[in-house]
C-alpha cells in the first residue's frame, strides 16, 4: 500500500514577498478543528545564517492554504536557548490548549546543504562552554498556545548534551501518564541495543520532567531503513496507536513507514509492515536542499481520510492521503509477536 500524493503538490511554496520564507517552507505540524486545517510550518529566507522561523497557514479543504500573516508566528528568541532556529513542530491538544514540540539550536545552522552529511555549523568557543553550545546541538522545547498564533515557551524537554529531536507527544494520557517519542542521536552501540539512531519512548507525570527511563521502541530492520525516527503524532484508533515514522537508507534517502502501538501500553509494537508507504518520486521531493526526502510532521483524520503533511526535499510543504480503514487493514497483516 502507498499513500496517494496530491496533484496540487507542493501545496505551500517559498514566498518571494517575505524575506523570512523566500527560500524554504517545509515540515509542517498539522491540526484540524471546527472545519479548519492549520499548518504550522518551518520557514527560512535566503541568508547565510539560515535563521529558521515558524509560519502559520489555514485551509477549509486541507489543500488550498492561505497564510495568516506576512510575519512569523514564532521567531527564534532574542536572548534564550533557541536563538538559532525554531523548526519541525508537532502539534497535539490537551484540554483545548495546543502543545507543540519543536527542535531548536543555540546558533543558526548555516547553509547546511553546503556541508558534509550530518554536519552542522559550530563555533569556536572555549572548552569551559557547555557541550551543546560548542557543538550547536539540537534540543527540543515545548510551546503552548490557545490559537497557534501566539506562544509561551515552556523550555527544554530533552537532555542538553543529547542531539535529541523528532520528539513527539501522544495526544492524550495513557494510564495517567504522558508519553513521548524521541530520537537521541548519540544512543547507539551495544549498550543501547541499536547500531543507528532509533525511536525511543518514555513517560512523564507533567510534560516537563521526563525522569522515567526511556525504552527502545523501534530500530531499523529493513533494507530501506538504517536510521529511523518518529514522524507525526500517534493517532488513536480502535486497534491501536497509528504511528508514522521515517527511515533513512544507506544512501540517505528518506522514506515513510508505519507502526501500530498497543493502546494501553505504547511501548509495545503490535504490528509493523516491512514495506514503506511513501518514498521520494517527484521533482519537489528531489530538487531542494535535501535531495530524496519525504518527511511527515503532521497528520489528521477527517472521516475515513488520513491527511499526511510532509516536507519535500527540505523546501516545500506537501500532502498525501489514504483511506484510514485501508491503511489499518494493511498494517494489521503484519502483527509483531
């Protein structure tokens, strides 16, 4: 089974009228409420630092989006730990309040597509400076909002010395606890049970203190995935938590897979197809700042349709869809014992 890419792709492109988004708009978080689709997207202009912002667009049909402002809805802070960039948001709602996880760096990443693989711009700081400053490490923070237009920063929810992104909250408590997926880049080797960065899961009592021990949820197992990470917030179905993830192969190509997690124990995978459900095929997934990349960050269900919003080649916002019932029938063919 494959997701169907929309004929209107890319549904959101860089906007030459705004300098902060005239180079990149990609990797959107998504939410659907009261007949309106919202995309909270990553944006950057054509500057050497490659400062990254968040913009907001809305739609009534999930395809044709209109920007709500000619300015970002979230800027890198002027004096905080996320001065370098704010990017790759994932959205859930608790008690009518939006909770958004987002990746950030202390310094702008620079024009990373001109660097080597997995390289980021670092700064010549003294050894006394914290590790994450010297290495410009990605952390993940948490935002709250009533309207996705204004935000309060709640702070970091990952360890400062870990490059830990793809941090995604479950949309409700499970047995009285919050859960998150995360992908700590440094947790590899025999002591961690995985050779490449993988998907971990952990729980919390209050969303900010994640003191519980993390569990390795999933690692690369098939030929299209070495490094893997969570993609979109898990969606609750009668059969389990429907969870999309991305896999990266030996050539650096990004594809999309799916997991089904136990409703009462999300540390348990109950089904996992060996086949990917989306891969880069079109120019807008190859001709950008990361060639050969489909990177979902938002998904919503409306009736029996799953809308998957994804970044194409680190440059565009795109849409793929499928029938939820057909996808569930496909996933359940591959139970995990």
